[in-house]
C-alpha cells in the first residue's frame, strides 16, 4: 500500500469518527469520500482478505448474516457490511476497518447491479446467488436484465466458486453453468410427485425454457418459480443438488428445523424463504470445511436482522417489522403472517424514493387478499404513496372498517399507544423503514 492510499484511508476513517461523534450513521459517506479521492482504493483495501459475496434480489441481508454468524464461530477476523449498505461506498466503509497485516474474511452483501463495478477491484473467492425476482422495474427492468448484470460481474472474477440456488430455472442457464456452480435446493421427499405436471405459482417470472421457449413444468413447487423443474419439450431441467433439504421437520413464524444431506439444523428465524437463506449459508460453510457443530451453532443462535421479522416492544405493544420491496418477497411475508393466531393491527408504509423503486405498481402483483384470513382490528397506511397503498388494500377487501392515513414520522407513537391489539405488524419499504427506525430511536 502506497503513501497516497494510506492518507486516503486515514481521511476516510477520520470522517467515520466525526460522523459517529455527531450521532450520524457512518455506513457509506466515509467510503464515498475515499472512492472520490481514488477510484481504485478498493484494490488497496483488499490485501490479505478472502472475499465472499452474497447477491440476488431477495435474501441478501439475511444470508449475509447467517454466513457471518457461522464464520465467526471458526475464524478470528470476519467483517461484513451488516448495515445492509451494499453498494460500492458502503463496502469501502466496511473495509476501512479490516486489519492490513492479518488474514481476514469479508462477507459482503453486494447489490446485484453493482456487482460488475465491485468485481473490477475485489476478486471474490466465493459468490452466493440467492435468487432473481422482479424488483424495482424502474431501476433493474426485467429479471433477464438483472441476470445479465450478475453475469457481467462474474466475468470479472477469476477462480471463483459459485454457490447458486438450484431451484431457480435462470441459474441453470448455460453461461452460468460454465462456472461449474455448486447448487443447493429444497426437495422435500414427501412432496415430490412422480411426474413433471405442475405449474409455477401464478404470475411467476423466468418459467420459459431458455432452449425452446416452452413453459416449464414442475414435480415440486416451493414458491413462485422455485422448485424441481423440467422442460416438457427438450432436455432443460433442474441441476443436480450438492446440498439438499430433504425434510422440513418444523416451521413457524419464529423457528424452523430441517435436514440437509442427512444432518439436522435449527434456526430461530421463521419463514420458508429464510430456510433457503440458511441453506445457502450451510452450503458455503461446508465448502469451507467448517465443522458441523460450528455451523449448527451459527444458525441456531442467529438473531433477527433489522426489518426482517424483527420484533420490537414499545408502549407495551409488540411490533413485528418487515421490509417489503417486491411481490415475491411480500408474498412470502404474507404467508408467514398467516401463521398468526392473535388479533393484529396492520401498518403499511409505502415510499417511492430511488432506493425503494419509483414504480409502486408491484403492490398489485402481491397477494394482500390472503390477509383476509387474519383477525385484523385496524389498518393504517403512510408514506409518500399512502393513497396508493390505501386503494390497494381497499381492493383487497381484507378489513370491514376504515383504512386510515397517518403521518408515521410524527404520529407513530400515539397510534401505537391507541391500538387495541397487543401485536402490530408493520410492512415497510426501505426508506420508510430507515426513517421509522430513526423516529423510534432504534439502532
């Protein structure tokens, strides 16, 4: 590392200290300062570090936390961008603290559109691919555009091991298979049919065969387009899985137990989608030859991540906060909510800032109608697009009373106090969730 790099790092670190002293978040600005001073600063920050990237549409943050928690049971120096700041400036900020004279591991959540930029400077040893679903159409476009961005990023990598979701058809395309990916998936033995005759869930993306354009058929559909698939008219089909969940022993809103390659694992994080996230972390850990006991402990004692089925107690109420950003992710959260037996209040916060996606039409592709099964005592909407949110819930017809608009930034606490239910579910887009946390004084 040359003198210039050392000076830039000192300046960026000083800005980080100042931000913390003034009670500001220091997740991306120090990295932005360093990057503006030298676009190649990532190269200097990567010395003596093994990199693990986690990218995809849904599950990046939770998977990153699963992986980090497991690795910290085995390695001395493990760093991560646990704030979820997954673009280039956020990653630089994390690497500012990595010791330069010791071997370290950096587990980095990487924005799928930024993978191509980051991989020019950081060469990952492993890349976990969670999934690709329709998300922020104004920014990403269709799923094939996202896939191309990821592939462009992978082409910058050398000697990289890809760990990919084998239940998603798009990850079985030939150009990705050239990397000889290691596949994981969920194939519950008691749910597999003998024949490929099922359809993917309604409104799923990426279910056309890349070879002959036929609609794929399934023996098993886990959710959306994830499952055991095959083309009825050619040889395109699900890949062989190296890591397979053969049985889910137990699953509720806050717990799951399952079997991977004959070994039992537990997680205190609920939801079918989080079982996928845990499985990808297990696959990575196994490839690193981490002992079973450490993997088990890393999963079992993983805490909830902010905005991911996060439970907060305020004013004698239990707030369950979930980040929502696209139809597939929201539908999985709705499925998780359906496990709730107690009366609830529902707050939906919808923003349309750049980080959320300015196109909010995705709320019409989500299954809000299923929430009619819950005992909902009140519904309130807020955010920059609260009128759109209110209209969508009115169409869903899930509540007999009035759906009320409110200003969550100034009125959240008094609304929480006035609710008759003990549980309040909050479904929030990204920037609204960040602001909500500031208002509630959450870390």
